[in-house]
C-alpha cells in the first residue's frame, strides 16, 4: 500500500513556482512545498539568493520585468508584497504589489500553469478610497481574468512571525497590534485577529492543492490554525 501510494504521488507530482520566498509567508510556502511529495520540483523567483539548498529547488534571481522562461509549470504561488513606507512611494509600492504580481501570474499561465495561489490582504477592494487596499483589489480582479482553472486568494489580517532570520526589523505596528489583540481577543472577530504566517502559508498551499474551480477568496479567520490542520491530515 505504501509503495502504491508513493508511485501514485510520483505520477501526480507537480512543478511549482514560488515568488517572494524571502518573506514571512513565502518562506513557509516554500518549506511546505519542498516537504510535499506531490510537488516534484520548485522554482523560486526573487531578487536575493535564499540561504537554502534542496534537491527539488532551483533558484532564479530575477528582474520581475523580465522573467525567465521555464519549460513547464503546474502551480504558481505569489507571496510578493511590500509597504508604502518600505517602497518609498505609491508608484514603487504598485510596482511590487501590482506589476510584479501580474508579471509572475501571466508568466505562469503562459507556461501551462492551471492553479494559482496569491497572498493579498484583508480589506482588498478595487473601489476602496485607501490606496493600499485599492491596489490589492485591482490585482485580485486582474489575476482572476487570466484563465487559470483555479485561483486561491488569501486575505490575512495582521501577519505575525519570526522576522529575525529574514533580517527584517521588528514592526512597531505588529507589536502594538499583538498587545491589543491579546487584551481584547474575546471581543475581536476571527477575521481581524493577528494570524501566523505559517497558517497563511498552509492555508494557501492546501487551497491550491485542492484546486477548487474558479476564484476563491479565503479570509483570515479561515486561515487560523491551518498549519496544525495540515500537519494532522
């Protein structure tokens, strides 16, 4: 039975692309895919080399305006994102959170990918008066039109996780949000509670693997505890 299951997994194994594996969620998505028997190869796209080697991993240091051609892709995971403060301007922010996201999604579809998973944000809305939310909504709407069989969009609330290994500074907003959330947790709806990056990654990976037809948007409350559920499955 074990041999048969392993053979079946090998036949079904898929090639995945991960963009943004140097971030909190992307790092966890990459780790999940490398440990998953149903993923035979993983291509990471980023501007920096990952301090990681694995027999299934091929790293590509890229300019998102001129992405490489890959021979075949099945699944695409996009975990790109910045903040206006880090980017320095609204234009620079949009270049990452819209232009780079769309470039990866379009490249994947052109090279055969049928399943797409994207990290968005709570409050994404193309009609929002808030620039950040509007860009997130714009890109959600745009990727939904690319022709993927299955599109999974996760909308996490405040992301928490260990930023030390990523050489990222602690964010004061995260620290304050965590304190407030602990004090008021019983009163805060699940979609607004801070969520662990590992839970977001696990929820995204499971959604892409399930491959529900059409576009599904997964809110933060549904992501809570996803890593533990995946481990128990």
